[in-house]
C-alpha cells in the first residue's frame, strides 16, 4: 500500500465569512439528541464553519452517586460505583476497593491481585473496543462499528465465564475477589487473545492505515503536551500528547509490578495519536492477559476484610481505560463512608474538550471530540 | 366571522367545498373502518412491525448493551431495528437506563416531535422504577411519569437477548392493534 | 512497606521553610500521600510555590467536604507531578477550611487551569463561592435541581 496522503492544510480552504463579517457568529446546540454527542450537549459557537467557542453542558446523566454512597454501606455501594462506566466496570470497582483497603490496612493475597489485574485488562480491551466502534459510527465507517462490537463479545464471554455477568461484575470486593478461575479458562484466554491480535492487524488494514481515516484524523484536534498537563488530562488523552504517565507503571498496584508491558505514547497530540494509543494499549493488554494466565500463583483469592470503614483518609487511584479513576475516601468508623469523592477519567478529560475543538472546523468535530474517549455517564456520575 | 360566513354562503364554490368536506370526512371514516377490518390492516401492520427505527438518544449506561445488541453478534437490524439520527423518521424510543430530570424534559420534547405512530421501550430497572438510584435527588423514578411506555425490559443492564425479546413483544403488540389507534 | 518517608519529609521541610507562619498542619498519611493544611488567605501563594518550585503541575481534582458538626467546609486540592518522574506516584492534598455560614474562598484557576470544572462542581454541590473564578455557574445541575446545594450533610432525601 502506498503512503497515505497528507491532510489538506486548513489555510487552503479559508472561509469567506470570517474575513468580512468578523463578529457574526452562530451558536449551535449539539446534543443530547444527536448521533455525534452521546448523553451530553456541546454548545458550539461557529464563525463560518470555524469553531470559536465551545462549552460542554454535562449533567444529563448526573445521578448524585457521591450522595448515594454516603447513604449505603461500603459493600452495597459496589454496584452503584460500577454503573458510571459499565463498559469499564472492573477498573472503577478496583479504585473503590483499593481506597477501602488503604484505610482498613488489608493486604490482598497474590492470587487475588492477579485475578483483579486479569479482569481489569479484559475490561480495558472491551472499553477500547466500544470506543472504537462508536468512532467508526462517527466517521461513517460501518464496518468499524460492527467488527469491534463483534470482537468485544469474545472478551465478554470470557468475563462471563470468570464472574458470571456480562459487563457488570461486582467481582472485586475488599480483601480480594469473589470467584476463582473456572476450569479451562487459561487455554480459552490464550486462544481468544491470539485470535484477537490477528484481528487487530485487520483493523489496521481497514481503518487505521486507511487514507479515509488518516486524512481526517492527522493534525486534527491538537492538544499540546504542556496544555494537557496543565488541564489535568489523563489516560490515553495525556499519553497521546507525548506524556508517558501511566499509573500501572508510576504507582504499581495489584500484579502490575510483576508483569512485562510497555506504556504507549505518541508525540503529536492529535486525534490520530490518541486513536493509536488506544490500539497499542489493546495489544499490550493481550500480552498482559497471556502473562497472567501463565504465571498466576496458587493460593487463596481473598482475605477476610472487615465490613466497617475505620476512621481515616485515603486517596485510592487506578488507571482505568479512560485514565486515572480516584476516590478520596473519608471514613468515620461506621459501615458507611463520611465522604466519598469520585473523580473519573472522563470527568478530568472534560477540560480538554474545548481545547481540542477550538479553531477546528465543524466537520472535524466528531473526529476530534470522540478521540478524547469521553464517556458522559462516567463524567457525570 | 359573520361577514365571512355570509360571503361563503353566497359563494357557490365554497358551499360545494363545504359539502364535499363532509362527504370526505364520511368517506375517510369508511376507509378507516375498511382498513381496520380487512386484510389491509395486516399489510400495514406488517410494514410497521419490521421497520421500527429507534431515535438516536441515549439516556444512561444501558446504552452499552443497546450498542452490543446493535452490533455484530446480536444484530438488531434483522428485526428491522436500525438506529437513526433524524427523529422525524423514527418510530421508536428505547429509553436506555436512568432518566435524570434534566434528560426527561428533552425526552418529552423528542417524543412530541416524532411522527405517529410512535412506541417507547423502557430498558433497564432505572427506566422502570429508578432502580439502583431510586433515592437520588436528580432522577425520575420511571419513564411512565412523562411518556407512555409500551414495553418494559427488566435487568440492570438487560442482556441483549432481553432487548430482542422486547422488540418481538412490541412487534406482536403492533400486529394485534388497530391501524388508527397506534402510537 | 517501609516506614521511612524521606521524600515526603523533604517536601514538608521545604514548605515549612518557605511559609513558616501559613502552614497550619502537615500530615503524612502513608507512603506517597501527603496532606498540607494552609490558611485560606495564603493558599494561592502556596499553590504557586508548589507549581513552580516543587513541580506539582498536574491537578488531579478538587474535593469539598462538609463538616457540619464543626461548622466548616474543607476544600481539598489534589495535585501531583508529571514533570518530575520519580514523584508521579505522590499525591499532595492542599487543604483549606472556611466557615460554613460564609463560604468564600479564592479560586485557584489562575494557578492550575484544570481545576475550573471541579470548582464549579463544588460551587453547585456545596454552595462554596470561589472568588476570581472565570465562570462560576452550575455545571451538572442546570435543570434538575433548584433546591439547596445537594451534597451538604444537612440535606436529606426521602429514601422511599
């Protein structure tokens, strides 16, 4: 295949409206009923077709989870905590149990740590595949909608074998995990990840090396490195801007210190970079899953943990599929937390939405916007 | 008003038109009767059953399972369900999960703008009764509080198979109902 | 787990040397978790110092906590460092307290631009006013809540 063509530089098709009218702008409301918005609204101000102002209007899925957690005991809160991002349920669950264990001082057995890591990585793949399928819809590429959703079922089946549920697992509990590996899981996992890696090559051929995609994504929605750090971006959005920050390496938790994987970064900070970071992470996750089923130690999967939250403060955080998910948890000795502050990856990346959209064309909005991997339910909580 | 009426009475064309419209009304009543009793009804209902296009609105996290149901394995398109962006061309709202008060207003606006006949599937426990978030300060406890619901799908979230069953139940409901009483 | 916290101790030392009067309390919770309580009038100076001199350039979030029994709100800025690679696991909680009946504090958007959304959320959920914030309006609750700030401890909801 020949090299993909260079994207058309913005200066060659300068709009006429900007030059003569200047101040005449038009305010558009994108969403919530719009195929390119999801469960949120973007108030976009355009001059001609150049976006001059963007203000996100979230809150269409705000369910007051921080208040609900204060009213329930720490175990009953687990399903509530998973709901903001049920395509990435296990990682959010991990942040919760990690902050509880920090206060309780409970150590999780090594086999339990490995099982947690296993489900986390499966969830990362599922979440990225869901993102990719919606990206396909946004770019009008129906094959890229169908393929990732079909391949996602490979891992959903696997997770169903392990936990008993398709996407909402409640698998991680304070002290360990609920269930052990079912028989025949290791072979099945190796088989499926190997098949999936072959499929990823086909994804590259049909989508990521396709000029239809590269010409629309390269150089679009640029988020410079310094800006990404200042705005507090996280996850693939930050790594797509050339920062190799990944909590799995920087603050190794669960079984990650014993596993071999690489943090993927891209220097350009455009939509294409962020998309490729997602692709690389799926490959790395396949590697991690195979390592885990190979070297998982034997032993107990769970240690007894008290059901009360002692007096204390914790800031527990994990690297979820959309970036750092953290809990600022304050216990006061009862079975309910005094305060549980819940900050998710999408919420943090919300600050990047205006930054990537300003100055680009309205037609480039879906490409730039969805490359942030902003899941409104997770951001609104 | 009265001046208009006298003018109309004098005008033979207007008189004729008025008489005709009465006859057209009677004729349309007759047509409705024929359509609803005869085999035409089956044809119309058959067409409606297999072109249920849901409008592209997502309310909460059940949209992940709706996505999975539209995807390659479950493929809702074989039931004639194809998500569409334009609400004027769509017949169905699948309410996917929790409805916040903020979203409920928009959902009602969307429902009002859709052409008749229109159907509503309430997917998930939250759309039925508030579910996990029943004690939250910002949600509506059930979709029936602001739109009429045709089919409820329990589950948190419901599996794609459950959604498929809901579609089949809705199709069955359409098959049995009268043409002019739908939506 | 080792009990020595050399890195954290060094940070606390540096902060105390630069602001001997304004640092009210420091607390090393555990490894890589550090709490610093400052006076609300001086929080901006401390924040600028943290950003420019100690490398805390990455805002992780802002939490507000309602201690209604002690009649105060606590505002916690969680910040970490990206530029110093050995310090990426460290989260510093910069805390300030304001009386519950007059919750007015200075905004830190000019120091870390990423805290804008979190401060807006604290404004709508707790009713804390951030002076100098570029756009202090509701974020999530624009249509679905018109009562008092819902996350305050004295606001109860029926659990029917």
